[in-house]
C-alpha cells in the first residue's frame, strides 16, 4: 500500500515526538502537550477518513479515559499508601539484618525481594524503601554502595516484566492488544518467560554487575558533619578591632557567614554593615574547619568552639559539631522540592537543616555549592544537608521526602497492616478473575482513603503529570498510526525486509528494535507505538500475534542502559554517586543477556520454530 498525506504527516510527527521526548531541557509533559495539540489541530483543519471511517480530533482525547491509564493512576495511589504507612518496613528490617551477617547472600535476597515486589506494585516505592537500607549498611560495613544500589534498581525493572500490573508499560501493551481484539492476556500469562530470562538477569546482577562497577563516592560518603559553628574572639590590636562589619566581611572576600555578634553576656548587636567591633566582642560564625581557621588568621581573632570560651581551637582542641550529622534528601516526583527552589519552600526555616551542596542528577559530575537557595530542583537531584538528629528525624518521619541518613529507621504507622490487606485484595481480585485490575485498583484507592491509609494530598502527589501526558500523547499517536494505515505500511516494510529470515530471527530483531527505542525515548511511547505495528507484522506473517505483543512488552521494559530510561534509574544515579558510563557498563551486558534470552524462550514457548 501507498501511504496518504495524513499517514506521512503522522509518521513525521511521530519522529518529531520521539525527538522531543529525548530533550532534557523541555519537560516531558510539555513535549507531550505539543504533540497532542499538533495532532488535534492537524485533523481539525484537514479532516480525514479512511474506508468510510472518519478520524477526527476528538478521537485523540480518548487517552484521558483509557482503562490502562486509569489503572496506572489508581495503582500509583495505592502504592503511595504503602509507602506513607510504612507497610513494607518489616521487609526492610529483615534485609537490613541479613546485610550485617552475610553480605553476598543479602544482596541476592535484596535483588529477589525487589523483583518480587515490583511484579505487583510500582517500582518507585520499592527503590525508596531499599535505598536507605543500602546506604546505612554501606556506611556501617564499609563497602561501596555503588556496587549494590544499581543492581537493586535494575532488579525492580526485571521483576516488573512478569505480570500485567508490574509496570505501566505492561498495562498499556495489554490494553492496546485487547482494543485490537486479540485474546485477553491474563495477569500471569507471561510470567514463565519473564521468570526464565529474568532469573538469568538477576544472577548477572548478583555475581557480575558489582564487579563491573567502579567504586564511586556517593554524596554522603560518611555522616560526619562538614560545617561547624564557632565564635571568633576580637582581641586588642587585631584587624577586626575598630572595623565595621562591612570591612571585616570585605577582608574575607564576603565568604564569612556571621550568625550573630555578642558584646556582653546579655547584649547582642544587630548585624548592620556599619556596626563597629570592639575588643572582647564575639563573632559567631559557621563554616568548614579550614575556612574558620582561615578567618581567624585574616582577622587576627581567636577561634573557640561554640560552647567553650576557655580553650582556643587547635590540634588538641578541635572543632566540635555536637549533635550534628549529615543526611541526603533525594528529590522525587511529588516531593515538596520537585520543580521548586529551597527559597520557595523556605527549607532551612521550615526544617531546621542547613543545605551544603546539590548533586544534579542530569549532570552528575558537577556538584553545586555556594548559594543553593534559588536553584530549581528536579527529580533525582540529591540535596546534602546538615542538622540535628531530631531535625533529620522530623523530616524523615513526615513521609514527604526521601531521606538517607545512614539509618534504617523507616516510617511505620498502625495503618500499615490495613494498607497491606487492601493491596493484597486488589491483586488477588484481579488475579482470580473476580474483576478487572482497573476496577479492583480503583476500589483499592477508595478503601485506602476510607481507612485513613491515604490522604487526598498524598493521592494527588502520587500522580505524575509527565507519565500521564506522555501516555495520552502516545495513545493519540498510536490511534493516528492505526487510523491512517501507517501501522500496516510500516509492518509491510519490516516484513518485506525480513521475510526470508526464520520467524525466531524476525521476532528477535523486533525485540532489539523495541529495546533500543525504549532506551532512547520513553518506554510508554515505545510500547504504545510498537504494539499496533507488532500486531500488523504478525498478521502479515500469518502467525500468532501474542509473541510479537510480548516482544514489545519485554523490549519496552528493558530500560537498563541509560539513567534516563526509567524513573528509578534517575533516583539511584546521584544517590549512588554513579556516572552515565556506569549504566552503560552494566546496562548493555544485561540488555544483551535479556534480549538473547527472550529471543530463545519466546519462540520455544509459542512454537515459532
């Protein structure tokens, strides 16, 4: 067949969309909206019909009410309830104990637990649960967290392949296949190939991946404080005596941070630029030990600890930061810090913590220090903070942010058992065929809210605008590709090239195409665009379309090779101190193993000999 003008335009728009989805500077939701607007406007101003069936702009809005999207959103909310109630905390305790005794076996247990859990719930809460454990154990046992955090994250992706509800990609592929009138795919129908191939992948992550990863230094290599408080005693004849505050700050090139100025036991001076220092004044300052000693030398003052006015700071009396420790705050979607600055949320005033540095997820080699208040934070960024144990615990127990502080104390509420019971009921009802997963998940959200396991604020925060918008835009593109006949055209081109090859080779080639596509663009986009083409290829070859649909499902899930291929990859990128190349070191061999595995197993199971 020869494509018409609308079909060619849709194909070009698809190429543009895939390009836009890879642009980091343009938010994913913005790219998706642009694609949707172009598609709707194009079919509004240039009406189209094929074989007497019109395809209008309103048809592209169907994605907002798509059953798969509703299911994905409902499961995100149910997963959020498990996270905020601390329902999985007992598992964290078991895994944490195992790490203290037999680390190699504990890594295997961690990988299996991550994979099994991710078969039934969103990957993000699982990674959020396990990250503090791995950071804590690495600090206690003194092994590099970089050797285990990435394998854990990739294990959740492998586990998510095994059921229809494991990932949003699975739900989309299964939903589109149903819309194309293929036989229904049950929750566990493709668990066998996922188990066989995924098992090999987990063994690779257990025994080989840690050896491929170089030892990286994470943002919090230890929990010792970096910033200390002290006071500078102004001596007679020193540079500071008789000078104004502005002159003293100029002497330090504006680097000294003055908290307060004390003249007598009960008199504190306002920090005005014109205030003059007198001998006997105490300047309370906060900085690194090196900088504080440098200020002492510049000003001719004497440095003392904050609570010790008798013994000057020297080799015998070092600076102390009593009650102070470090923690990492990982920015996640739905966090109060996501797409906001520290100044906007009044971070220091609200939480009593001092920001020290920001490790940017999308430029992991760069650490931002200095004035951090006006930097707009994004998902995956890691904020290094210092404060008292109580302040860090308060932030951690709020459940609003992912805090890594070297402990395994996780929030756990009396509603945790209720949340687990609801989640189990959601999965069981769908697994036994009592009701569709979309219905059971929505009922589950209602139960979580009614039982107090979830608040409306948490429910709203659990939803990801980028995920929703890219699914809607991809579904619209998929409908346009099908409606204009481009799916059949692309399938015909693929078949004409590969028709002389054996069916297993054709299937293998298609898995590889989907795998490459999902590591370049969103896995949702790859799945939605690839599924109708896969069905058309199978129909033109005259074979069962199910293995080709599963080729899309498995291929679109193999987001191993880049930190931006999957949202959990982004979370562990900065927290583990990784570089982009580290994902290539582990992700490419893992992708090859999984690709070869599915290329062998799928033809055997579905008799494509």
